[in-house]
């Protein structure tokens, strides 16, 4: 596990940006005032920087069952985001120590999920 402690000096969105943009065919633009990452014009990840609950977070598309499993087992790190949570999206807090290997895997999964749906 590669964890980074939470601190105001560290900007987790720079690392998130690098992980998202490393995915094939990804673009970034602002959506609803936040950095958002797209594959084939469909969102797979979005920054949520203190917009809803004064916390730093990332919202990710997630395969069925992942949101429920992670939120139930580790609610200090994961949550059901507003608006998209009802569709299974996963919220990941970035203002707590972050397991970057795990987050990278979640980003890869989100990209694959949305990228495969966009090809249909």
C-alpha cells in the first residue's frame, strides 16, 4: 500500500489528474465547476473539492456492488456521493490517508466501465 497522509500542503488532485490522464483516450475539462475526466465524451471521474460537504474527494463510476462493499467496510474513506451515488458511483475521500495503489485501480475500473459503455 502506498499511502499519503492528508495535509493541506499536498494537493491530491494533481496526483488524481495524472492517474486519470494516464488512461487511454481520456480528456479533462471543467464540469459543474470541478475538474472532470472523460472517455469518449462520458464522465468516469470527477473532483469534488469541498463542494458538497467541505471535504476533498473524488467521485468515480464503479462496477455493480463496489460502492456498497467499500462504503460498508470503510466509511471513513468511501461514501455514496450525491446525485450519482444512486447509480452506483463511489466517493473516495482525499483528505484522509490515501492508498494510491487502490485508488489507481478504482480509476482504471471506472475508465474501463465507462469506456466500454461508450463503445456500445
